[in-house]
């Protein structure tokens, strides 16, 4: 089998809530690209490249990199996943989000071609359904409590509360949400690096009695000493997200016990293969891990879900529902039902292009061309 053609398609998705924001950005549109790899027997695989600016990938840079990578893929055997990824790593350091799209598309082609679900390529599944944690945008405490109520009414039992570094306001957010959703709902907080270490410890002591179970990325991503200080002094387990931006960084975090937990994401780590490698490092260090927010089309969640289904050391809940808050998804094949996603047994990830995708892609291409 040979790769015949690689196309890079726009996949920009507006937020349903135009005021959705976290402590670093308020992205009105969640930008990214869909890589479409076609093999000479007609098998097609898709992967999503996520333009996550705070992880070093913008939309324009990704497009250029993907076009560059496309030239290296044509003529290669898509079953040679390791060799192809080694070629990309040799060609360009970093740009994990672009590499992730290609890695995912290759896994998709191979599993579709073998007519097996993707999880069978990576060790088989250990679970068929996964509880979904949904994320609450930064807003005033009462508004966040109301949004939390809607999530609970929709069946979700895990909620992540975005916080922004103002400890008194953040504590008020947690209090309002806990009082609204009741004691059965599991809560975590995510500061996206907004805190100085000692203020993070102060917030943790203020909200621990509200049953907050994880404090995600309290401090700057490269402030390992600060993170470790929080880990050693916070009554709430500390989790790395932005700090865990590569397999190498995950190894540093685990071996030096900088955090108590790690949030893994397919785009930032560079694909399914690297996400599994990072999970194995966590397993070896007895550090729990889970899959964090996969913000983008349903395709991205579907592919990440197969990894989550296969991991032995998965902890807490994965953020596999953020596609719900994005519009104009050109893919389908996974949905949240009563707070869970379920792994399909179709060939590949089970995600596919929607019947009307071509119309949306052409519209988006016109918008791109118009600048
Ligand atoms: Mg995070």
C-alpha cells in the first residue's frame, strides 16, 4: 500500500458560547486543520491538527508545516508508522500538533484497511465506556454555577472549573458551583498557569473542603520548582497539563515527581503513539494519568478515546465532551450520552466526515483565501 495524496482541509469551529474563555485566551473560533491521507487502494484516514497557541501552534504555522510534511508522505507505505514519524521528527523539531494529525490519520488508515477498530492496533480495549468530564468557562460565580447545573441535568458527573489566579474570586466560584451541583458531583480546578506557587497553595487550602479532587496546572508550565512546591504543600493533588507538552517533559515530571498526576492530550504530545508512550512513563512512575480536553472535531475525541479505552492506568475522567460546545463539526461518529462516551467497534476510530462536510470545507476555503 502507498500514500497517493495528502490534503489539508480547514476545520475552524466557532464556540457556541462566544464568551467562552480560560485564563490565557478567549478563542472565539477553535482553529485547526484536517489532514486527509488517501492510499492507492482508496482507503482514507483523517487526523486533526489543533491550533493551540498557548502550546506553540497557530493556524498559519500549522498549515505551512502540514503542506511541508505532505511532500514527505506521498509514496510511503502508511503501515510504516514508526518510520514515517521518524522522518517527520528528523525533518522538523517540535510542531507536535501537525505530527499528531499525521500519526492519527495513519493509524486510521491502517485500522480501516485491516477492518479492525483502532483499539485493536494498540493492545485491545480494557473498557468500553468512559465517563466524560466537562469544562466550565471562566465567568462570574453565579453564572458558572448555573452552567454547572445544566451539565449535571444533562447527566455529567465530573466538572472541571476554570480559575484565573484571583484566589478569593476563584474560591467563590468553587463554592457557588458546589452548592448548586450537590455533593455527588466530582470537581476539579484548572488555572492554566495563572497562579504563583504560594497563592496556589492558599487557594487549595480554601477549596479542599468543597471536595475539589485535582488542581490542574496551577503555575507556569516551565516552573517545575514552583509546581513541586505546590505539589508538596497543597492538600489537593496537583496535575500537569501545559507542563506536559511532550513525552520528554512527561518523563521529567514523573521521574522528579514534580506533580501528582498528568493530563495527556493527543495534539500536544504528537499523536496516539506518543500519548501511549507518555502513559507508559506515568505507569512506570506510579503517577496517575488521564486524557484532557480534546478541543476540536468529534474525530479527535474518537481517536483519543481508543487510546483511553486501552490504557491500564487511566484515572478519574477524560475530557471527551468539548466538541459539544463547538459549531460546524465536519465529522461525526461519537456522542456524549448520559455523561459517557462509548467506544465503537467499527473499523478505525468510528469517526467519519459528515455528508455535508464538502460544502463546509469549500466555504471555509473561500474564507481562508479571502484572508
Ligand atoms: Mg488544562
